[in-house]
C-alpha cells in the first residue's frame, strides 16, 4: 500500500490490499520446485549430454503419454515447432494456410518462413478463436488449389471448435496443424489440445503454463511419417550423421530444458486446476462488483467475459476480458501497481510486415475490435485471493 496516493486522479487501494500485483510472478513457482529442478539440472551436468540426450528422450516419452499422442519431438521454440509441423505436413512455397489474425506473430511468420502464404480469416467475437463459418465462407468465395492447411490457435488456453474445424478439413482435404502454444493440458471433448490435428505445436517459453528456463518447443503427432520428418528437419535434414537427405535446420531441445520440463510436467494438472479456480474467483468478484451487468439498456456493461464452450476444458493460460476504455483502465491499474497485458494490440493482418498480403483496415472487423478492447489480468496458480480482490476492486474503482 503506497503511503501517498500515486496520483490525484487515482485513489489509492484500500489499506488491507496487497501493494502490488504482478502480471506474472515465476519466482513463486520456482520457490516451490527449486530443489527438484536444480537436482534435475545437476543430473544433466553430471551426464554431460547437453543437446538432445536421454533427458530429451525421457521428456518426449512423458509428454506423448500425457497428450495421448503417438509421438512428440522436442525442438528449439514454439515458433520452430509450428514451422516444423507445417513443413512435415507438406506445406511449402506457394501454398496457402488459413489461420487467425488474432494471435502471436509466430503463428503467421512460421507460414511465411516456408514460402507459403497466410490466409487470415476472422475470429468468433464470443471466444476470439478462429471462426469455422468464416473459414467455410472464405473457401466457398475464394476456392484455391494451393490451400493446404488450417492452423487454429487455442487462444488463451481454450480450444478452438475442433468439431467444426475437423469437419471442414475432411471435406476440403486439408491438414490441421494446431498451434497449442497456450494450451498445454486443455482438452476438447476430453481429447488433449495438440492430439487432434495432423501435427501440433507447443511453446515452453517462460511465460507459458508449462515452461522451461529458456526457449523450448514441441511437435506432437499421431503419424509416424510426420514424426520421422520432424526428427530429420530439426537436425539438419539428417538421420545419419553427416548424411543429409534434405535441407533442415538446427532446432533441437537441449537436455537442461527437457529436465526442467520433466519436473514441471508432474505438476501441470495441479497448476491448471489452480488457474481454473483463480478464473472462477475472478468471475465471482466481477459479478459481485456489478461490473458484468449493464447499468441501463442504453449503457453497455463495462466488462464482458469471453464465452467458454462446454466441450472445452479451458486451462486459463490467460484470463482475458473485453473492457470499455481499455487503455485508460490499463494506465489506472498500472498506477495502482497492478499488472495487465494486451494480447494482442495489433492483429496480424495489420502488421507492417504483412502489408504485402493486401488486407485493408476493416477487412477482419472482429479481430480489429478485439485488439482495441481485450485486457488480460494477472493469472498464475500462485495468485492469492487478496491479490485478485485488489485487481477487481481497482477495476470497480475505475468504472465507479
Ligand atoms: C499462440 C502462440 N504461437 C506461437 C508462439 C511462439 O512460441 P515461442 O515464443 O516459444 O517461439 C507463442 C508464444 O509466444 C504463442 O503464444
């Protein structure tokens, strides 16, 4: 609690509230598992097998068992995982891949790195995941023999509608590559995110719900030929040392990261459950603060929640709201030392580097609207009840 108000227009938080609520505090998780991870890292150092090695093989096996997939292949990052998955699914120069414009940059850049073209299709405004009806109308209005795949993102930890996407993919003979970077442990009708597409990509970047201590990624698949191809591509296109069947890259997972992931994998269900509990707590707090209800028929509610689909187990990688006067609210929270984030302020079709694709302003209106009003609140398993109360009280103060 600051001794003096931070600004004349920002009244200080109530005295019993925490003095700051960080957007993410990984130190709390580290404190809980420090002895286990440091022992795992030391074991790798003792083995002197730093790249690939037994720790990677063990983690790949454990991840495959968790995901219910035949194969998983560690790699250097989530970005590389998307790139490897698409390449192994046969996407190449001149091909087209349908994806969402409302995602992290890597979703689209991985497509372009293969010489292929991202085709952006708008999101469902209720979930902010890619809209299957929008994909269908795109295919109907602009059929293309170059279209090879659909790349859905399970945004914020909730699966895109896989029933509809799988139906479209079968009908139009397209591959599905899931970008499951934000969804380790999420499910759709009980099937794990990353187990439903032809191949899928995960990121273990430190802010992810399953994360390592640097960069790391994973490709999962049920197709042995895709698995073989990814294994080759991540290692210079080579199965046998110094013999190269094709041009690949160096995109391997290192053993230290794999050993950290192996420790953390044991806790992922517990951590995801805690995230879901924190999400329910936010729901309740927002409701009791009256923030979700419209004050009058002419005045919209200041805060709108995203829709959760009954088929999906959401793991709340992020807890995201759509809010009125988003940027002013964010500044207000910042002055109260409360973290928040905007995922994402610029939809991909409006990024300067993708101007050559020719999308004009207004062409994907739902994504453009979402970029103006989404706000992610602090969300991690170790977040406390007083911290959550402080976040919601501050939002209520802003709108009062
Ligand atoms: C949806 C999505 N796709 C891809 C990535 C890229 O992952 P990485 O940062 O591990 O390359 C991220 C994470 O940043 C992401 O959130």
